[in-house]
């Protein structure tokens, strides 16, 4: 292995930063994520979901590449080229990379190549959507669980036991990604468990300038969506928390509740 002063030795190894860009609003990226974009000589961003404004902070001499038209091999080639030059890479994904981020296969390739990487979390789309709605997704006595899932599509099959008919039995608050084109299936499989009158909220492009909200119920949301331009960047919420005007206060701030920071 080359040592200091030997040909091929790198005094500082380069690294790939997988950065969660947040839901769309450039102000909702983390301070650390923005700083790494500002510093990186190479910036790769998923332009189909990440607005260009997120990476406009890149330095003027940075190589900034929209990877929307690239396949996995081409993306890894760009990372490897930067690594061979000792350059850090800011790999920018929408929302939080841990949720439908397609980073697993990239990290596996980087492991095989011996290229270091880390992950900078971001604000997930469901959190931005809940903020837009001014909704708490876990109301006492109504729902204390959130299931993040999607309807099976052409990209990846759902594993056994993760279909909506099965997950719906829990009665938890559901946040459905990548599923608005399958709204008929959502209604059909969830109605037996949630009831036809269960609230449904469709949030389109939360935190983007053209964000919009459509509210309905399982028995009418399909009709409301028909003929609209709401497409794949929408998130579907299903759950009783969205129609619950009456619910118990949390015990956290109850005057009778004692804990470490508020002893008797």
C-alpha cells in the first residue's frame, strides 16, 4: 500500500455524502447538508425530485450533474471518477435518503469499490406534509402509530405481508408514497378496515411553490382526484387523526403527571 510521499498515496481520502435535500423548499435542508453541497467539488442531484434551487449554493467551479437521466452504472462512474481525483461528492436525494431513496444499491457498489460514504438525514416528505396540514399524526386515543408504505408498482414488488389489506388491519395512520395513481386500489383495500367515511388527505408537492391539498374520505377521494393534475409527487394520508376534533390530552403536560424534569 502506498505511503506518504509515494505515487498514488492520497493524503486525504475523498468521501461521498448522501444528503437528504428535504421535501423541496431550499430552506428545509439541514445546515450540514447545505454546507457539504457548498464545499463539494462534485455535486450529483436527482433533478426529477430535487429542485435546482437546492444545489444553487454549490461553488462556482463545482461539477453539478442532474442524475435524472443517468442509470446506476453511470452514477457510480461519476463517483468513482471523483474519488480517483481525491474529490468529495455531494449526492443529493429528495426528502430523507432512508425512505425510498434508492441509496442501498449505490452504497453496495461503493462498498465493493472501497469508497467511503456517509449519510446526512433530511426532512421527509410526510413530515413536511403534516406541517402543511397543521396535523399531529399520533393523537392520544386515536392513533399512536404511523405506517410509511406504498402501493405496489412497476419498480419494486411489495414483500409478502406488506400489502395494504394486511397493513390496514392495524388501523394506524397511513402515509402512502408513490401511490396516487393507484387510488382505486387504496380505496378498495382500506375501506373494509378504516370505513368508507375515514378521512383521506392528498398532499401534492409539500413545501414547493405549487403545493396543494385535497381532502376527502375513502368513499369520495377517487372522484375528487379524477381529472386533476395531481401526479406521483403526491402523498396520501389515511387515518382518523385527520377528522378527530375530540381527543384526550397527552399525559405529558398533565398537571398530575410526574417525571424527571417535573417532580412532585
